[in-house]
């Protein structure tokens, strides 16, 4: 049984083919980075139009790499929530049309749940029950995951997502977009103890996050209070120190909240997903926790369609999407 999955929730157009025994036959991702870079962030309308242009070529490529034809596909899969609604709608409409044309069922999966399932795909064995941490440009949330399909929200961010904070601080430091990888590179030559940035809620039992105060603290440490935009980035060593100290603060909070979530739930496994889990310092700190830690390789961390193999779990229980399936921008 072959599944074709589509992902268009933000600024990556992706398609993947996998089997009911969870083998990934192909996974293709077309990045839109060069379209958004001059705006310093993802522009939703540009993202939707790029998905329209890119989706069918990406599907063709995924089928070609899997050495299959469209008629070999037995089930369509799509991420229909959460994300940019116009972007999601491109994938949802394409998946519905293809399923209807082929006369095969359609399965809708949650993008955030798929980020956690990416750990299951990489581990090639069961990882549930576990605590799930999803850290991306749009989300920072902890879940209790008793099964792949039952996610209980333990805590989320009250303001910026961790990846959003990386992107905004990278912009303050003049490091470009997307900021996460650039900031991590800059941090390598900096001192993580140079600036004592705040670690919100770290000493409280709550499993919520907040990163906007940290972002403002970096802005003030960089330029002094009372300034916001249009200021030249700081000199080299100060910039590296700011980057390293900021990264250390984010990583301390993420690792600290994971430790608390593991203690509070009594669970012994931690599954981590989303673009920020590409960060090597975060990986290092999470791996030091007293738990079995699952973090997928880079191509399964950032947005992709192979992680939508979560659909196989739904297929096993006959949980198919109706023809009137819609896209939902909000979480869960
Ligand atoms: O999961 P993802 O590809 O897309 C969303 O669903 O948001 O995550 C993208 C986010 C961006 O904010 C990007 O700056 C961040 O992940 N990111 C990183 C790193 N690589 C990507 N943040 C920190 N360190 C990295 N190495
Ligand atoms: Zn994502």
C-alpha cells in the first residue's frame, strides 16, 4: 500500500511517498527561502502562490524518485492544520482533487503531531508513550503523547515561538533570514556567559514558555534602550557573544521545561521535532537529560511530507477525511 502525502503549511512545498510498513520511498522539499528573504520573513500571499506553482512538479518528482506512477497510489494524505490558511488550502485542495480523481481515500493529519511522529520514523521502532516537544518558527509546545494520535497539550508559548525568537534576534544582529541556522553559526565564536539574559518561567513549575522578553533584552543589550530599527549591527565579537548568550538562554529554557515535563508526567522518553531541533547546542543539552531522547536527522526535523506517515496510524483504524475537509490555521 503506497501513500502520497502533501505539505504546504508554511514556506516549504513538500511531497513524500511512503508505505503502510513505514518505509519512506521518496521525500521532496522545495524551499521558498529566496522569495521571502528580502522581506525578512514569510509573506503569506507569496507563500500560497509559490505552493500553487511548485506543488505539482514536487509531486511528480516524489513519484519519479519512488519509481511509481500516480495510479500506484492507494491513499492521499495532507497536513490540513495548523499553518497559514492560504498555504494550507493549496495542499488540501490538491489532495482532495487527486484523491477524488484516483478514487482513493484521503487522510488529514496535524502538522504538529507529524513533527513528533518524525521521531518514530527515524527511530524505526515504537517511541510511545513519550513527552513531545515541538519547536519551530510557528510553535513551541510540550505534549504528553500516550499514542501517536493522542496529544495532550502540557504547555505552549504565551508569545513568540522559539524559532520566531531566533529569526527576530538574527534580524536584530543583522544575520539575515532564516535566522536560526545563521545565529547558530555566529554563536560558535561567542561566549554564552557574556550576557546574563532572562530565562522566563525556568524556576516555576509551569510548562509554558515566553521568549518576547528575551528578544527585547537582546535588543537593549545590542543598542541600548529606546531604539528599535534601522541601527547598524554590533561589532563582530559583541555580535557573536550576543548570539551565543541568546542561544544559551533559549536552550536552557527548552531543556529545563523538558526536564520538568518528564518529571511531572513520569514518562521516560522525549521526542523532539520542528526546525529549531536542528540546533546542535539544543540537541546536546536535551541528550544530557535523564530520558531516552529521540531527535530526527535534519531532513525530518524541518518541514517535510514524510513525517505525515502518521497517516498510517489513522489508516489502520479507518479514520478517513470527508470530501468537505477544510484547512484550519489554529493549533489542533
Ligand atoms: O519546522 P520548521 O521548518 O517550520 C515551521 O513549521 O515553522 O521551522 C523553521 C524554524 C525557523 O524559525 C528557523 O529559524 C528555525 O526553525 N531553525 C533553527 C535552526 N534551523 C532552523 N533555529 C535554531 N537553530 C537552528 N539550527
Ligand atoms: Zn513545522
